[in-house]
C-alpha cells in the first residue's frame, strides 16, 4: 500500500484552469477535477483538505483516501483516454465511476 509518506499528492498546487468543474457527485458532495491533456491524466478530488494516502487499484488507477477516516476522497487515472469504461467501472466505486462517465464526455471534446 502506498501512503502519503511514500508519494506526494498535492491538490492545492494543481493548476486548476478551464478544465476544472465543481459539481455534485451522486453522494451530494462537491468535487473538482483537473484533466491534463498533454499527459492524459485525470484527477478528481472532493473539496476537502485533509491528509491523504493513495492505493493503486489497477495499473495506474489510484484511489485517494482520507487519513482521518479512510474514506475515498478522489481518484487519479493515468492514460485516461486509453481506458475503457468497462475497466474503470470494474475498479472504481460506483459514485466515482458516474463522475468519470460524465467527465469522459467533456474531455473528448
């Protein structure tokens, strides 16, 4: 398991831009996302500022957890456009997959 001591995850330093969206997830929590077109990297985080750790659930698909209560507070998906929705559905919790499905349409433009 990867902990925050092993890898630095910096939400506040991510250069959010026109690719950032604040919306409601299926759990009625606000989220932000950043999609890096150059590196095909999608980062989704719930608007919270707590210490975190991440766990790779599948090849370059990470879930981000709160250290306070181990709840899922985001995901990072590397090589996002190369992923099938079936793969993402298999490895992401339903509420995150629903957000990814919605963002997949946005990033395809």
